[in-house]
C-alpha cells in the first residue's frame, strides 16, 4: 500500500506555519511596492513585479496544496483545511490588486508590457480579455472574503458527507468506491445487489445532497449576474479558453452519435444471453478473463506501456511510485475517486487512487499518471502558465489509457481481447458520451431558476441518461438518484464536457500516432510541456488540427466506430 510523502511540500506543520508567516509579510511588502504604481513602471520593473507575483502565487499554492492533501487523506480534517484556506485568502487580498490594475491600464501600456515579456504574454492577454467580467478592487475583495463560505464550503460538505457513508453488502459495510467496484462483478445477482445497496445508502441523504447542488446552482446564477456572463457555462468556457460555438459543435456531434452506445449494448446483451439489459448490467464482464489485477501487477504493466512510448514518461511515472507521489488504496475517511493534484512547479504532483483490484483500476492508474506526467512536464513554464485548461488537461490522461489498451490487446487471446475491447469501449462511452449526458443534465438544471427537489433531479437525470442508451438498456428506479454522488456537479460546474473534448482529441491524436506521424513523440512532449502557456487551438495546431472546425470532432467519432468494428470482429472470431 502506497501513501503520500508530503515532505516535498513541507516537512511538518511547523514548517507550513513558518511559510505562511513569510508569505504574509512578503505579500504586504508586494502591495506596498506596486499597488497604484503599475502605470508608472518601465517594462523591466514590471517584469520584476510579475516575477515576485508569480513567486508569491507559488508559495500560496504550496500551502493550500498541503492543506488540501491532508484533508483528502482524512476528510474529518476539514477544520485543518478551512484554517489554511481562510489564512491564504487573507494573504491573497494583498495580491488582488495586481491583475485588476493591469486590466485597468491604458491599452498601449498593456501592450508594451505584453510585448516586452514573452514568457507571460499569454497570461497577460487572458487578463486583458477577461476584463469585462472583472469587478472593482473593493468588490473583488468582498468576493474573495465570501469565497470560503460560498459553494466551496458546500463542496467541502459534499466530500465529508459522501466519504462518511457506508453501504451494506452481504453483512459488510463498504465504502462508495468498493460498492461501485461491485457493479463490475461477473455475477449478475451481486451487481444487482450492489446497485440496490448504493441507492439504499444514498436515499437518507437525498435532501442534503439536493440542497448542496441547489446552492451551487444559485451561486453560479448570482455570479453570472454580477460578472455579466451571458450563460451559466460561459465562465467555464473562458477558463477553458474556448468558444461557446466549439462546445456546442462538439456536443451536437456527440449527441447525434448516441446510437453507437445503443448498438454496442444491444450486442453485449446478445453475448451475455440476456433478454433484457439493465443499468446494473452495463459493466458486466464478458468471458472469464482474469478479473482481479492487484496493485503491483497494475503498476508493472502501466510503467511498461508508458516507458515503451517514451522513456521520459516511464521515468516520471517510476518516480511517482518511488518518491511518495501516490496514495493507492481505499481506507476509512479517505476521499473517494481518483485525481492527480498538480500542486505547484516548485514541488511535484500527488496522485490519489482507490485501487480495489478491478480491471478498471488499472486504467484509472494510467489515467492519473498521465495527468501527473503532464503536470510534471509543464513545470518549466512557471506557476502562472503551468495550469492547463480542462479542454487539454484530459489529453495526457486519456492518451495514457490508450497506450495501456494498445499494449494489453497485443498479448491476449481472442476471448480475452473481446473482454478488453468491451471494457475500453465502455470506458470511452463513460468519458465521451456519458460526460456529454452530464453536461446536458447540467444545462437543464442550471436553466431552472427555482429550487429543484430531489425528485425532479431524479426525473431529469433519467431522461438525459435514457437518450444515451436508447432501447438497449432499461434504467431502473435504483438508478434515478445516482446524480447525487457525482462530484463534478458540485466541485466544478460544467467541467464534464472537457472529458468529451479531450477524449475526441486523444482518439484523433492516437490515430495519428498509430499511422506513424513523423516526430509524433517530440510534438506530443512539446504539447504537454507548454502547459497553459498557449491557447488550446495553438497547442492542437502542433498536430495540424483546427478545433474550431466541426469536422474535427467527426475524426474522433470515426475512431470510436473503428473500435466498435474491431470489437465486432473479436466477437465473430
């Protein structure tokens, strides 16, 4: 069992507190040196100022990363996280003027700074473009003050509440991760019991979970009004640095191709020999291939897949296992799910897993290590440029999954290969079609002004999900409340379409890789190393794609259809 070594951030809480004191002093000094004076600075002095701002941003990020990871390890330590969140917000008040004051500079002065400092040009351009949604300094200060008690507070409540739940199954108390893993069990009776257990365990908490989601909806609506966003999702598109048009185009293509999902599940029902396929049958394994993949075995094959593609990727992933970047298994009070937290460029990423030896867990490992590789490679562009928009953030993770899939399929017999293909298609459906369903669901609930009761959430959830499955899968009433454990609806509204975006992008890129595009590995490493220092359109342009072209999305869809045909071939053989 792997556990994080947080010493790369701080050796102790005492060191954390000392860093907080230093950061507080330096932030005050920064404000005293530059507030109200940016317009008087020469380019060289402004470059020094933005360097200091970046250093302070890195220091604050390091503190908050430590506090967040301590909380993720043990969600009963919410008070610890809240303490440092409050203190960091107080320090951030002294830095708040910088972006606002830059946005208020005369256009010629802004352009002078942008042109003189290429390293920060894109970062400064984003501030300039987002100026119309930025409030005055006193107003932004109020917004910052209220942040810990807004939807972020309810996001914390959601995590604490979900992680405290247990689900009864055959005389045992299981975690959310463990009960979800049983939906992949080869025995139908166990899958059905697991589905019932999940629903029964969530049922007493529907009122609280519905209220949390309603608070998130209301805050989003208030922010749209205050900041002048045209739609509930516009702020996410700005963060993702893409247009509403490109998102609509992508969703239209995906929604129009839901028949791929229906076709697959009709075939799966025939293979399983069922008259009808229910929601708890979706992840039923095909055949008798090895279901259990222990952590060490998963680690070995994932490292091989990454290393065969790129020795540098393999080296970074090996460091993750050797140097305490990974927390590997479920335990009481640990946060559920999986993530790779990029922390700050002066440290390294931290990967959270909840490995339960299921087939899907090996792909989750590859997925999160893909993120970690991306985050580690992008450290060179600095704190202000390292964070990638969600639209490209999922590229490395899904690409790593494809590398693993490609490696595994080469060594399998026909029946085992059929099982692998089915699992991969279901993973793609979860990343591409299901995430689009999530976005369609969010569009509907954020389009309603009134508070929504749990029963109405259930109804909308069932309607949108049934569109994906068509007549191939019967959704039982047990499934109706499963919107309530999806964290992205609470943590990051309108996050989910980025998975679809990234999935289609990766499928197109992987097709180029398999066809032998010259210098693909070098181009891909450059793509990842640039982090968020360029627009997604420019990054994708490295491979010759135009993400504003609707035909781009059809390239990815064609790859999904190709995988479905390959799956059919394994069935015939």
